[in-house]
């Protein structure tokens, strides 16, 4: 069972997707995302299997929640540095977003 302490170890921040492109070398359909997480953290990369619900052009400018303190993960020829949070639904993975615009880098509390 997870504990409150283990949840509090996660560093979950708001980022803005600056660029999204098809990840041609991924085993499963995915996008390469470039996410601005504010001045302190900077821009990080993520691979996201969200192709059922989104096109790359509609992702740009979207605010999303990311776990920023997991170790980077090599996926094919791409180093994914943060984990973008989403919900597994019938239509595919739906990204988790703040209810209203907030500052890049703001922390989930």
C-alpha cells in the first residue's frame, strides 16, 4: 500500500508543451514532447503514448502535469526526462491539466 510519505516524494510540476512531434522510432504510437517547466527546471523531454486523443498541433501551448524527479528513461533513440500524467480511458490516454492557467513550474500540493 502506498503511503502519504511516498506520494510526497513525487515532484509533480506544471509544464507547457512547446513542441510535439511524431515519435517515429517508438514501438507503440507516441509523440516526442518538449515541455517548458519554468526557469528553475527548464525545458524537458517526454515520450507520450497519447496519439489516440491528440494531434501534435493541438498539444502546443497545453499545460500538463509532469513528474520531474523520476530518473530519465531511454526509449529507442530518445531520452524521456519527465513523466507526463494522464488518465487511461476508453478513447485513450487523456492528459491531466490544471483547471485554469498557472505558472510554469508550479508544484502540485
